[in-house]
C-alpha cells in the first residue's frame, strides 16, 4: 500500500461506454497528477491539479475529463474512447512545491474494445 | 520530442555484479533528477534523486552519478540482487516548472542467479 489508491485495477470498456477512474490519497499532499503509460513510451503527463485547481492540461483529448473535488480525490472520466487509449493510467500525488515527493498509485489497466 | 531518454530497453546482470543504468536528457533547464523503480502490477516507487549542484548521491547499494556537461546520469546498483529485477525510470524536473516530472521510457533490469 503506497498511500495512493486507484480503482479499479483493471477496466475493459467499449468505445461507446462512459466510465470513471478514481484516485485517493491520504498523505496530506496538495498536488495530484494523471499519467498515461503506453507500451515502449515514457510516462506521459496528462493533467496536474495543484490545490484542487487544474494547472496543466497536456493537450489531452476531450474524451478524457478530470475532476478534483478535494485535495484527497481525483477522478478521470472517460467517454467514447478509442482502442489506442488502452494503457496503464497512473495517478500520483506530491506535496507542494516539491517534485521529489511523488507517490504513485498502482494504476488502472484500461483496455478499450 | 523526448527530453529524457533511456536508450537501453533492457539489461541483464548476474547476481552480485554491478548494474549500470543510463539516462540522457536534452533540456539544460532540468536541475533535479530522480530514479523510480517499477514492479509489474505496481506503480513506480521513488528510489534515489540528485540535484544539479551535486555530481553524486549514494544510498546504500544505489548510487546516482550526474554529468551535467554531457547531460547524462547513471544509476549504479552494487551488488545487484534478484529482487532488483524491475523497470527503472529516469525522471527530471526543473525549478519553476511546477511539480512536473518528465520521464524516460524505462529500462527493464533482470538480475540472474
């Protein structure tokens, strides 16, 4: 248990479905992140939330919609995804202002069929 | 444009020997570097870091070396143990860049008996 919990661990969804990924941390961190890990690619930063405000959207398609209702929870809402969106989605949190204190969750393995 | 590169996708080392994992970066603004370790079905976990004001940082069996002029860093593990078998990600950040980490593609280390 790393202190950052992601659910579900695995998700298979059709291209017309709507689903949400959930991330929860109780480390007292003020920044939360969504990363995408595809095979043979670097971890790609998708979104950054700092003190519950979105401070970065890294040119992510609108079919991915993040939500940060409070400093402990982060969601990634998914709709009309494509098969190429299949990947491991990792949530992380860190204290501000340090980038050194990233704590990752175990990830959600998403398969779009 | 990949700013952090790990050119070796895999490395195999015998138990007890030294493992050397390499990482190159292109952005001269990066001033903080980290190594993360990832086991299958788990999120990356922080291993060791180094600030650009140093050229070496040691923590037990793990040592990170930084060569700023070459924009190169390396992670040395000695002696290597079977439990070190994992994917190792190099990451970098810069002061004023928010808390964002830019990752490499990872190197799969296998420590053989």
